[in-house]
């Protein structure tokens, strides 16, 4: 099912006398294609969970419209929208078995949707098989691992056969290995069911690994929409560039002068067709090549061996932060007792942003 959000805005009353309203979502317009998994991504407090609650009907819209397959559902109560929701807190009933937890939503079906006990058991087993917990149907939540509990919560959302699946940071309570395993399961389930899914997270690696599209938000405002790799390679502004990538992008206070890009006093690349100006020059960690004759000279702070890669930690006077991280192949040898290290810069991994607006500058770097 296609979801269209049209100029969606949500205001919450300010706390205290005469306090201004808090705008959690501001003029948000976006189309979620049918059968796709879309990641809503941004830092804590950016409004992504509020967008999810506006889609589900748990929050009332202040302004704008929500459409499901062309039908205006803006004022339709949550229980009539046909959505399944998985929260960060699994919210399982501790006294019920896995089977009964999964069956619980179907017990509230009324009218022609009402099911017999046998039908409910059959659908619960079907949902459990989908998330691979059908062997655990007689257990109670306390007897399950965190990952298994999360699968029960997903099965409970799927058993209603929703038109839309909404997931609000569903992996936050899991350890690193379980997060990886469970996000792969979520992607598999979504592909098998073809349910339009919105996945909220602040973890950019999580969003990029499983989403067909990602939506980056900041302070309630949509920053960029696109395929994960496209947004990573061509961020619309400095915020998006900083938010996507692990380790994060390295930002230099730079300038364009006479067709050259400078980071501090180091002329690191040519920049054709860009007027002389102050800029932010941002280089991805994989955009550094160890080179004794390289134009960028950095003060070496440390070398971290990570198996297939080596992370070089260094400082530079023009850096926005205290240090940069360069990811180089493990075959490269770094003298960790050296005072300085030199790099050549990969043009395709270097981005320019305007100093005043922080918007991306299209430039031919070489």
C-alpha cells in the first residue's frame, strides 16, 4: 500500500504559562511506495517517532494530510487504519504463552472479521513460522532471549495481516550480535510479506543496511530522501554528510582559491569551476591514501589495527573536530612512532559545502 504524507505538521503545547508550541514535525511531505521498506533516520528528538505515530493515528495531525492508497485517513482512528506496530519495548504479556501473546490482537476482531479459536491458532502459527519461533509457542516471555521476545512482538504485529507495518526502534534493546541478526530477519520478513514498512531508528548503519529508501530528519524537518548509497555519496547538506557514515566524515575548514581546494595551508585537490570562497571540505574515512608525498600533512595520534583495515587517528589545524580517522587497507604500513603522516585525497570521497548555508556545492574535484 502506498502512503502519502502531505505537508504533515504536529505541534505540541508548550509547557508552562505562555510557552510557545513545540513543533515536532514541520511541513513534512513524502511518498512511501507500495511494498517498500523505508527507514526514518535522525538523531534523538528529530521527530521521526512522531511521524510514525501520525501515520498510525496514535497522534492527531495539527496540519496536513495522510493518505493510504489515495484514501484520506487523517481523521480515521488508529484501530481502523489496518496498521501493525512494533515498539522498542516489546510489551509482551508475561503471564501468557508465546502463542497467546501472538493471538491476542485477533481476539479483538469484531463483526465479519471475527475468527474462531482454530483460525486464530492457525494464523498465530503461520506468523510464528515466518519469524522462526514456531518451536517456542508454549513458552512464556521470561523464558525467551531478547531476540526471541522481539520476534514475538513482530509476529503479534503481523498476525493482524496489516496493510502497513510500523517499527519504532525495535532493535534498541538488543546486543550488537542480536541486532545484526534481527535486522536481517526483519528485511527477510518484509521481502516475503511485501508489506509497506516504516522503520524508525537513530542508527544510520541499521537504516542503510535494510532500507529501500531512507529519510533523514533534523528538528522535525525533512533533510533528504533517497536510496541509502545515493544519500551517502551525495548528501544534500553538511548535517546529512556528518550523520551518515561510520566512522563519521572528516570535516575541514577549507577554502577555494585559484581553482585549488585548501585545507588550512595544504592544497589538497583542484576544484574546477568553483568561485573563490570559504568552504567546508569533508572527506570520508575511506578517502585517504597513505602517501609519503601526499599534500595533506597530519600529526599522527595513533594507529588502530582492525583486521582487514587500519584506522589512522591524526590531527590537523584545519579540522573542525579534534581528530580525523582515515581507514586504509591492512596491507599499508604506518610507522606508529612517526610524528606526522601524509595522505593523498580521493576526489570521489571528498565533498564541498557552503560555509554560510552548509548546502552541498557541486564541484569537479581532481
